[in-house]
C-alpha cells in the first residue's frame, strides 16, 4: 500500500469517527454547542419555505389594546374574562383555553363568576413550571417513568377553585438562545409529580382520550404524535402574527363574534396587548404573542401538520454526518482540481436541496450537524494536502533544477513539451563542432586535483556560454573537450551558420581564457576545434536507468578527426568545405581571422580525401596554438 493511499484511508477513518462522535451526541440530544447554528439555519429554511396556511381548527380571542382600553386596564377583571368565556361557550366550541395564570385571588365576585364560567364548558387553564436556574434541564435518571422530561423546581398552578372546574396544562415552551420557541415539552416533572403541557392537555380534552406514552412518540385517539428526545414536540411556524385566525375580545364582549369562527373549534384566549410581555421572536415576526405560539402547538398536535424530528430523523442525520465528511475527504483525495471541487460542490448542493425539501415537507433534518462534521475534516485534510503538495512541488522543482543542469536548456524545454523526443532514432542534417585542449593531460600531472577541477570548470563554463549563445546543444563534455550539435531539437536552415559562428566565438573566447590563466599554465596548453556538416543519427543512448541524447555517424567522426588535422597544421580551426558552403557567403569566418583556400586532406580512419579549410584568428600575445 502506497503512503498516499494509507494517508487517504487514515483521513477517511478519522473523518468518519469525527462524524460518528458528533452523531452520538446529537442522537442523545446533547449537541447544545450546535444550537445557535441550527437555529440560524432553521430560521433561514423557514423563511425560504414561506408562509403556509394555518388549519381551520383554532381561533384566538385576543386580549388586545382595544379591549384593554374599553375595560380600563390590564389585566382584565376576572368578571370580564368570565363574560368572554360565557359568550364564546354559546357557540359550542370544542374546548375553551385560557392562556393566563390564575395563581392569586381576585375579587370574590370576579373569581366566583370565572369559576362558574369554567365549569359550564370544556376548558383548560394555564399553569407554569418554575426552574431555579432559569432553564429547563433533563434528568439523568433513566429508570424513572418519563425520566427524560424537563425537571422543574416546582409548579405554579392555578387556584384550587379554578382547577376544580377546568383542566390544567403547563404553558412553558423551550426556546433557543435567541428566545425563539423551538420545542414544546409534552410533560414536565417536579419531584414525583408529572404535569402535561397546555397544548397536550387541550388535545386530550378535544379528542376525549388519554394519551399513550411510548418511546419517541405519543398516541392520541388512534393517531401517532412523533416527538423528539425527552418527549418534546418540535415547533414550526405557519407565518407572521395573525396567521392563525384572531378576533378581538372586544368583539366578543360587544356581541360581534360570528358563530362560525367558534363552533366546533378550539378557542384560545390570551394576551396580545402592547407591553403585555408574553411575546417571542420567530423567523417571521420579532414579537409573536405567546398565545399564538401555544395555538400553533395545539394545531400541530391536533392535525399532525407540524415538523417531525424524532430518533429516526436523528439517526438519518447521524448517517449523513458520518458519510458526508468521508465523501468530501474521498473526493479531495481523488481529485484536487477544478473537477474535484465541482464534484464536492455538487455533493454539498445535493445535500442542501435534500435537506430543504425534507424541511418543506415537514421533516426537520439537522443542518448544523453535517456542517460541523464535514467542515473540520475537509479543511484539515485539504490543508494537509496543500502543504504536502507544496512540499512535493518544492522537492520536484529542486530535483528538476538539479537534473536540468545535465541537459541543455533548449533540449530540456523541448522534452517537457515532447516527452517522447528521440524515443526513436532520427536521421537528419546537423552541424557538429568538437573542441579540445592540447597538452592538458601532461599539465594535470603537475596540478593538484582541485586545481585541475577549477581549470576544467572554467573551461566548460566558457564552452557552455558560447554554445548556448549560438543555439547549439552540448551533447557531452569529454574531459578537457566537448561535442556541440547544431540541429536539435529540430533542424533549422541556419544550423550551419550557427555552427560556424560558434567555432569563431569558441576560438576567440578560448584565447581570452588562456590569456587569463597564469603564464606557467597558459604556456603549456593550447586548443583545437574541428567542425563538419552532414547527416547524423540523433537518438537516445543508454540503459534503463540512464539515457543521454547524442549523435552518431560519419559526420560526427569526421568532425572529431578534424581537430587532429587542426593540431597538425598548427591552426585553431579545421572545418569541412561542406560546412562552409552550408553556412552561406556571409558567415562569421569571413568577418575576422584568416581563412585558407580549400585543400584536400586525408582523414584518419576514412578512405578518400576530404575538402577542408583552415581558419586562424589574429593571435593574441601569450597564446600558443598546440
């Protein structure tokens, strides 16, 4: 297994474990650290989903500014509340709900009137759970019945005279950190006493059936009510204030209440008066009255049109939280390119669409959990990959720079674009130039190794400079000499002229280099240049571990032998007539130095004569032609 594969598998396992750890906390309902993100994403999905019609089941009778003005203040006298209940009861509602606390006695006449009114119809009044720390908390005692429900310090219940004639439900709701109601607990406990919530109490009275309590759900009159952890009902909102049908209590007192908005419906009486304090922010409205929150919960229990978030939905969230980060890490490992990023974006977009469609259809899948599960592993793995890629790029760049020093610049650039260059031998015309030092072997016997190295280093640098300037390719340095080709990587019409110019520049450059050496060294060495133009076979030679680009053929042999001819004649340069003719009439040999007439000469190891020319520069003082 490669190191890269092992790293990817490790990252996949770690990403899955990270998602699994978060999922375990989420399924238990303990991922409080994700609540703020989830609340924001829930509000966003709610707003995008838009307003939906509220069921025609609940009517709110609002204790609003108008009735408070008519009655002279708030809270309303209990005699007025009794009158409101009586006039509503005339139209046979299913249940009358009073979302007000009656924990303190009022006037005897008013309390008596309210007591009588509550006893004449099916009614539910509000109680409250009091929490010492200002928040609801869940008991860890799993052995007790309903052990997971919110545990309060005590209950704040209505006066006995009222609770004897009406059912009582706890009106508390569970809000997020912004104060938006997200859940309605179905049950509350204080010590050994358990009380049902106000919406559940209303539903049981309206259905004339007691609820059945099962894991992750309640049953009521044959219907299943799916609940979240600790038997809480997830809450979603139909729209802004007034989405649920609302009439003023003033209209009831003034006999302006239409019977069709009350008959066979649940009527909820509650305060909407300005400054009443019982308001909550929602995605649609910054001040939704508490009575409308309670009415929303009642409607969703009765009709089942609320949003579902129970253990099965949380398990789906868990699966996504494990799978999504592994998918993203896998895609990052597979392709760290535009295509990979597009694929990741498509996967994330698909999840967003599925999440929103599910939410719009009443299934509350978590948005925060998959984000928290996917983003850290993706960022961490992506960051590590970028860091490793940079290190790898630096390594290969350094390696490439080192390797490129062993190949001519024009050839290495060509190889980058054409990796199969000279994979098959190629026959072509080319100019071939050889240069070599005379007397160098004898000189090295008296030089230290480092001195020999420095001497060759400076000489090779000279050859490299002149070859590159003329467009040539050094195929090899051979001790104190070199072979230069003109015609690679592609043959050109000016190859011969460039070869001639290189010969002239090498002769001038070498003379100056010799002049720069100590006289004791310069006096013992010279140089010779041979050049020819003709057919060569360019190819890669070598084995599987190493290959080099070179040229073979008679043209190469002749150019090498011409160095010997130049040395015997005591000239700097011997070149073939073929090269001179191919270079054209305006070549560099005619600009400086002296060019001989063509002569016929023997070439060692070759039958027949070859027409050649000799060229010598204007010798500088102190230079010796070896």
